[in-house]
């Protein structure tokens, strides 16, 4: 299994990623179709916030090559009840489900219980209530489902940098612990 993060220059070749039995990518899938290959088993799309709102406004969103290549989709956040999505909507789950369902491909929504577990795992390395990244949530979900004696997940393109609301240092420390335990292999990024 290869999980491909959004760091701009993962140290990987397209073949190293495309040869995996399962390839997981995120959002706009940095490097897709080039250096990071062109296979997509699961595409995780952040279903809350401004990025999803932009995608929903794009009439050609479903025509994007990474969307066309995806065999299934993962939405990392549970759907908010309408009364919880006020005054300014942040949850776009209903809308993206309406766009994706006609493709006939499976769509998985990560449960709140996974978010609670993620926050617990990250709490020691951060202050306040941790807000895990999509990459962390999806990787955690996959590791929890994976047999403990399975080959390590190959993690490419994780730079642990981006939106300042995520606990990047705590996430990096968790990935490093998972690597030390033989559960995943964190490939370094360039630059």
C-alpha cells in the first residue's frame, strides 16, 4: 500500500507508487500523472471548508484526471446535521455526495470515533484540542484496519507542513513511532 501526501517533491518514482496494490492520494493529488504516478485506488477529499466549496463551484470538477482515475473516494469528516452547519456552512458532505454518487464508485466517510482516537493520539504532543490533518486521519484509519503482520505502508510526500491549524509536529512524531514499530515506512521529501 502506498499513501501519497501532498508535499511538493516526494522522493519517489512513479513506478514505486504505481506498483503498489493500493494507492491512496489526497485532494488535488500533488504530482499526480507525473513524478508520483497515475494510479488512484482511494482519493481522500476534504469535505469541510473552503477547498470543497471551490470544488463544488467548478462545473468540471468531475472531469479532473485524478477524479476520473479514482476507484473510490474517502471523505474524512462525518456529516454535520443541518443545524450544526450554521451560520456559515463548513460541511459540504451532502453536496459532494450528490456529485460523486452518479459515478457509481464507492464513497467512505470516516466516523467521529476515528477523530476522537486521532485527537487522543495527538494530544500529548500539542496544546489544546488537536485538529488532525486529512493525511493523518486516513493513514490512521488504514493502519487500524490493516493486520499487524502486514507489510508496512509506504508513505510518500508527507512534509508535515501546511495549514497552521494542524498539529504538524505531533503528527510527524506519530508517523515516526509507527515507522519504528514497523507499521509504515516514511519516505523523505526533497527540499
